[in-house]
C-alpha cells in the first residue's frame, strides 16, 4: 500500500444502459462495487466511494462521499474525491470506476512512475484513453474553479488543464480497462472471469 495515495471509487452514475443499479450487479459471485473495493484496498488504506445517493452501493463497508451536486457526470465524483484525498492529507488520488472489473494490479505504481512533472496520469489501452481511472495530484483541486468557469465539464478537459500524461497498457487476452456498460458487457465479463 502507498501511504501517500487515497483511492476513491466513482459510483455515482445512473447506469441506464445496464438497467440501473450498476454497482450492485454481480460478476463471479461478487458485486461490481465490492470487487472495486477489494481492488482499492490493495492500493491504499484511505478509501471512499463517491455516490450521488448511498442507495447506489448499500450495504457497503466503506466510507461514502457525495458527488459535487453542481457538476454532472464523473467530474462531480472526481471533485469530491480530490477533496476527500486533500482532507485525508494524501498527496495523490487514484480514482477508479465501479465498472472496470479487470484493472491491472500494477495500476497505481505504473501511473505513479509516470506522474513526475504532471498533474495527473491517465491510462490508455487499445487506442482509448480512460480518464475515469487515473492518478491525480490532490493539488489539482486548486484548478477546479477556473476550469468550472468554462463550458467543458469533461474529465479529459480537466486533465489537460492540470497537465496530464498518458500511460500505455498493452492488451494481451483482455483489455485491463474493459468497461461494463450493458448487460451484454456483463455477460462478456463473466466469460472472461470464468
């Protein structure tokens, strides 16, 4: 575990494409949120789950924080996560989503190695950038108000504002950043899991 890293699981989305309640969907006998929590505990002992409503993940044995209500989408969760990490006295925040069940074990270390001189490190695989799963300097919170004054509310845009570096991951059998968005994705993940 890294003593300077807080981990926050972003779980505030509505999950409409999967019929709602995405964090509670089972995969291999384990709810997606519980799987993300197990992963988070391998990287830090300072962990929270960012939600819009506690019912999205209950019952759960973890601290809950609320997405910033004035920001739609994952940016609201990220801002709450950065504040959580800052209040915990951690220099770094690893944000992960509930719906990436196969995250690489070396995620935190590899992103941290690339972070020098940057505000955040974002993984890239298969030609796609994954801004919902990134390592951020907690000091990035200082840029929120200036960023929010503009029209862009995307994580990619905020990453550019704080200065990001992209970190490439190779894909062997399965993309480690495979994202469960639909029932079909969940079925595919179950095949990989077995």
